[in-house]
C-alpha cells in the first residue's frame, strides 16, 4: 500500500526540486533562445529522475499530485501525460545509455522517438535526425515509412559496428515511389515519369548527398551512343550514379 503524498514534507520534498528546475528552464528559454533545446532536455531528464525516485516512495499517484500543483502554481499546464513522458524520457535514456542532450534534437523529437523499443533502430533515427537536421515532421514521416526496416541487413550490421558505409548501404529495399495516378501496370517509361515528378523524395530513398543530372542521358561508348535512364551525382562519395529502370 502506497503512502499518501504530503506536499511540503521536509524529508522527501521532491516537488520543490521539480518546481525549481521547471522555473529555471522557463527563464533560460526566455534569456537564451539558442539553448532552449538543450535546456528542455536537461531539465526534463532531471525532472524525470526525480519523478522516478519519488514514485518509489509514493507510488504512481505522485504524478497526478505534482501535475495538479504545478499547473496551479506555475500557470502552465504540466499535464499528467507530459510528466509521464518526462519520466519515461529519463528511464529511456538511462536504459539505452544514450547521450542526455543533443544540440540538434528537441523535446518534440524525443517525444516521437520514445515509442521505439529497438536500441539499434533508435540510434539510427537519432543519427539521421542530427546529421540531416530533420524537423519533427520529417522524422515522423521517416519512421512511418519504416525506413530503418527497409535498410539492407548488411547496412544494419555496419551501423551497429560503426563501420564506414559504402554508397549502396543506404539504399532502401523496397524503394517507395509515389503512384499519384494509381496505375496498376507500370511500364519503364511510366516509372521514369513517376520518379521525375517526385525526384527529391526518390533521391532521399537512395541515401544522402544525391543531386539530379539528367534522364535519357546520352553517352558514347566506343562507336555507339547509349542512353542512361537516370543519371545522378553523389557529392559525398564524389561519383556518378547510373540508374537503369526495369
């Protein structure tokens, strides 16, 4: 049976610590806007740690008590749902041994990531969010498209071992292409048309660093001319990428 929480108890005054952290965080965000992401994450991590400790003494009801009092005293709706997420955020980072804060990720990014249980999958989305400066909306879209699941098995192994990737490692399988016309049977020409109408998402399906060069690109090999369906250039690997549609 859980003990009833008594706000103001000198012995276990978790609430005062939480309130002080949240007030300082609000002040920091107003004064130093550039550091608000880091401030949010550091604050929520520390609040989550206190909530986790408080829960051991007072049970699950402590979050509802604190939520009600914080909302009343700070004039901001620190909902029960938010406090549960904050505690989950702390447990999440502690369990996975991840960095506490990232200059490029906001609380909203982590809010999207909290439901991911696979540590390797989680690390992948954190990495691409940082490297590609993904917005929360872009991150949500990438997760929803099962991007990690569509990576080759060898690529996933390289990510786990932190090995240097090759240009083919980030190509998804299958590659998602929008079929705006809902065609059931698609010819090579129609496939090319669909890709060209939505070329940027297609290149992102291949990985990072791609730029479009041309389609039906004419090249001479010996005495004959050939036409490349799609010609791209990858500036990260400093090479041309030839795509033949079948």
